[in-house]
């Protein structure tokens, strides 16, 4: 692995990193390189100020003189001494300003010219620039890889090594992490190398727990891409195979649907459903609602005051004011409505807004905070308990999402021909209709299901979500689905539909920007934001999810109807490996 590096002289005092404090430049390693600004008689900021003042002063003088010449009929090209000096000063100041303060450009060339004398002993610690998320980035000269090394106290009693460290320097850092001298969470910012930090953290974890992590891969992943946004304190990554179901013919277009799963039969079953839909002319979808929600909870001294705010918020006369305040949070956020519920003297306000191509949780939260700040001035006795009061409701099964919807609400349908039902699905139309009534509808009602009137919608939703970088936890409400089947065309053909009121997806932000997930989104043609029609990529992804669920429902119900479920799972979902021989 590339964490093996030649040892170099430490740049930082050992007590800094051993104490967990920020790395500081050593006093003997100050920047002594020659700068172009050293040749100036004045400091750089004064030189810049001088040329700025010269430019505007001369421009004002010349414009004033030219106006007088035009008024007196004097040719503009006739110049006196003062005007000639002004023209020279103007040209000089323009040249300087066009060079973006001139000296900065010269400085960059001087710095590049000194690269041939670069040495580790003279490395400038100031090259480690702290980014906005607290990480450090290394800026070595072209063609050289200079990595900061640190000195830490060596433990008196050596710790047993489960996996050998990459170098003596890494070994010292690992021991300091094990001993608690260096916080594990600070490795990225201290080392400036995310992969090296993950390696050291993994080694330290093995030593402190005594458990081997040999099967957890470290190589082959871009740890820089998750820093500060997707996962903290990484020690490797999990491998989940991605399969392809399709082509799914939906709304006249074909899609190859990526599904990340470890369940055998799932991709094959969904693929069979796609085949049946394709052979019958395809499926159609309708997106009938699009709005992410957030519901803060506030408290008053009395229920009467809570009701007063409810009436104020729900008054159409006040909605325009609140929407203007809300929409300031983002150029894509647009407030749609506010639905309130009272519990004693507590008020829950469920904000719903469009969020473009983003899933939109952060976007709607920012807008809600703006409105709360405004309402606080109007109702000073309002006590804001929390930005989320679970009336949203996020990552929990809730009737409000099943009834009112959250994210994208989609219905997808198809008519499966009789011969396709028999040849591809290996069952009968009447059998499917009866099974759907007794299983998905009656059976789910007997179980007291909440939005679970389907066979296995969450299977497909989870697989597509993981493949495309969605939040897997939102599978809970996104899998709300009711599957309907009925015989049409004199009982010969099958009409099948899925209605999913709360599909929460986005094509920007979160895990969608990681390389693997981005590739899967690109396969579907929904990668990133749509500049021509903001939000259309996310809406299209929601319809693809619904279409994939339709295929999965159709195939599984057919397998159960034909008695093939157990047989197929025994064939595709059982490992041939003898687990009794596996070591712990």
C-alpha cells in the first residue's frame, strides 16, 4: 500500500502531537525563500493601495479634463504636460491591476523557480492549509511527494502488532493513538492524509480490541471524498455487490436499474418483472406530489396562545410573508404549505417545500429556522423546543407520511398481457388477483400494517438507494406502498399498480457524489442537478424507483402464486460454504 514512505526528519515538536494539540511549525524551519515583493520599497498592501488610489484619481482627472475640452471644442488628442503625466500614470496603474496586483503573479513564478532546490530539511510547514472542514491538504512541489512526519514518545512496553505498521513513524503514531495521547478523530487533520489516517486508525483499533479486521479492505477507496460529509473516523469500506435489473421500460424509455444487495434472488426476480413489463408494452408513472417536510415543535404558556399562532400560520394572508422568509434559505427551496397540529400548549408546524434535485432535509431545515426567527419576534413568549418534533416524520413509520406524503409521491402502473403472465411469470391472472387481495391487502390489515400493503417494496427501495447514494435509513417511509391488482379486458389481462406517497431521493449531495454511486446515477441518466429544469432529475429517479418496485412486486407475487418462492431461494439464496469451518 502507498502508506510506506521513506523516513524524514520530523518537522514538528513531539509534544504537540503527543498532547493532541495542533501541529505547529518548528522554529528552525521558517520560510526563507526570496519573494518578488521583497524588492518593493513599500509593503505589498501599501503598494496595492497606492496603485488603486492612482488609478481612480487619474481617471477622475482625465474625465473631468475631457469634459471641459468637449465643451470648449478642443481636440482630445491635444495634451498638456499634466494630462500627459496622467495618461502615463493611468497606463502604469492599469498594467499593475490587470496583473491582479502584479506582485502576486510574479511571486508564483518565483516560487516555482525555487522548486529545484527543494529539500525536506527546508520544507515550509505553512504549506499545510486548513480547509473549511478542518482537514489539512498537502501542497508539495510538482514531481515530489512530501508528507509531514511526526515524533511521538515511544511506549516503554511494546504493544503486540496484529498487522505490521507501514513505517517507524506510523508505528509511533499508532502507539500514541492506543495510549490515548492522540484522539483517533483528529488523525485526518493532523496528518493531512486521509488514507494514512484510516490505516493508522484501523491498526490502533485492532490492538485495543484484540480483534482482527483482516477481511475489511482499505485499498481502493477515495477517503478524501467522504471527509467532513459522509462518514467520520473511517477504517475501511464494506463491499456490496451491484447487480443490474432491466431493461425497465418506463414512460417510453429504457432503464438499466442498479441494485446493491447481498440477498440472492432479488435482482433476478426484479429482472423477471422488468421482462414481463417490457413484453407487455411498458409501464407508465405519474408524480403527483413533490415536497420535503420538517416540523418544529414550539411551546407557549397556554393552549390559547398556541392556537393563536396556529391560526396566524395557516392564514392565507400571512403565507406570502412566511414564504418569502422561508425561500431566502436557498434558490431552490420554495415553501408550499404549513400544516399545524396542537397538543395542549405545544404546537407542531409541518413545513413542506420543493427542494430541486436535492433530497432536501438540510434545505428545508434552514428555511424553517428562518421562519422561526421571524415568528420569535412576533411571538416573544414562544419557546422553540426543537427544529424537529417528529411530526415531519423522518426515518420512522408514520401515518402522516402515508396520508400526506413526504418527498416524491408516485403511482406507477402497467397492464400485463395474459400470455406474458403465463409464459414469463408462470402463473394465472385470477391467481395473482386473489393472492394480492388476501396477502397484500387483507393480510396486511390483519397485521395492522402502516403503509405496508405490499409484498416486498423495501427490498427494491433499499437496493436502489444504496446503489445510488441515497440515505438507506429513509427506506422506512420511502417503502410505504400499496400494491393493487385486478383483471381487465374481460379478465384476460392483469392491471398492476404501486402507489408510493413518500419516496425521498436526491441526485445531488450526500452519498450521490461518491464515485461508485455517481456512476450508478449516471447509468440512469440522472446524475447531478438538472440546470434546464431544476428538480427533474430527482423526480425522474423517484419514478424509476417506483417502476422497479412494480417489477419486483409483480415477480415475487407470481413466484408465490406459482409455488416457486421456496424453490428459487433454495437455488439462489443459499451459500455452499460450510460455515462450521469458518474461524471466528
